[in-house]
C-alpha cells in the first residue's frame, strides 16, 4: 500500500473542468492508498455513472483537488474539509472503528456505489457550509458544520474551537470527548463568535469550570436547537436506512423513538420517514443530516430512487 501522508491540504481552487458536464451536483473523485485493481474499477465506475441520478462525476489525479476521496477501510490520516472520505471495506468485514462518515463494500456494486455517491454529495454540502455567520442561530449552524466537516474529513486530532468572550471547547475527534468552558445548555443558547479551529495545545487550561461533553450528544443537541429555532435544513433526496438507533437523548424527543424504530427496519426517503414517524419533513431532514454525519444512516442498497442534496 502506498504511504499515507500525514495531512492533505485544502482543495486546489480554480482547477478547470475536463469538459462539458451534465447539470446537477458535481463530485471530483480521487483515491489514495488503494490497490491498482480497485482504483481501475473506481475510474471505470466514475465514467459510467457520470450524468446519472443528477450527478456530474469527474476522476481527478490530484487528491488535493477532489471533493470525494476513496481510501482503505483502515485509513487514519486527516484531510481538510470539505472533502469527504469514503472507506473501501472488504465485504463482510467490520468497518474500521472511530472515523465516522461513509464506507462502501468491496467488490464494488453499481447500485451501492450510486447510493454512496448521492450520500457523498449530501455530506459534501454539509461540510462546505463551515463558514462564520453573524447571528446566534446561524452561528450555531456554522459550528455544527465545522464539527461535521471535521468528522467527514477523518479528523482524529484534538482541535480547539474559540466560541467568543474567552470561551473555548476542545474536541478530541478520536474519542468523541469534548472539554468545554461552557455547559452544553449554554453552548446551544448563547450568541457565538467563532474563530478558525486550530490544533489544541497539550497544556491548555482556562479559569473556571471544565465541562465534559460528548461530540455526538452535542451534535444532536445542536440539531434539536436548530429545529426549535426554525433554521431551514438543506434538502436531501434519496432512500436511506438507520444501521442503529441514535442515543437516548434523541429518542427522548417527541416521536423520535417511533421514527428510529421504523427507519432501522426499512429504507425510506424523507417523505416516507415523515409519514412513518408522524413528523414534518423539516424535522426529518435535520435528523437525517446528523445521522449521516455520525455514520448511523447509510444509503439504501436499492439506490434507484437516490437523489442529491439541493
């Protein structure tokens, strides 16, 4: 296997397209660390599926210029968001523990590949949203997007996030543990002034209490806060299924337990899940985007109805 670099920088800007592309979501696809046979199959599938399901696909040789990077299932290195990692997992094997996001089984099958690419387009849009905004609800949205982007890029380091007014939180993306100067309730409710995330120093301390939080719980809390604040989610088409129920804090929200039960039993699109869970499509979209980012929702194997994130 080729050597894995320690860090892949931001995607190159301004690279010209390889030619006219069909309208729709565009994904630039690359691979790193995989064997020649799997690489050849990926290249062929990229060309074959280009233009299908509303996706414009292009294979690129420069891994720093891609939006979607295929890597081995045991990949441990970080790439800068908004690129999304997709792990190639031998069929029947247990996916690598820790990094969340997408995986697809080997040998590759067209239906599974199509569904995975639709999910990659959705998650790339989530990761690309990591920008600073001006008022409290959208600042919370931006912080959520920063966390999602880091998850999808395979981040495993301890990262420092500045929250304004001297408050910070340190996220250990390997363990999912957070040390915060704010309790979760205040983190979700107060106006935030975000600073660019950076690697956390080993000896950082701050005056006052340190609150121990969990990354997945914080993400679900942000999701619920944004639902309650009426912030519009991005649209996600296609059929997905939960591989496991979310944590108890999610199931305690009205009607979410019924939704989780139904969605673990069968694949559904947003409209079907709204009927099954007796919830609005607005709530379903927020739920699904978080479940995708945490890796507990996957595209349906029958991806004929899969769409893209608008």
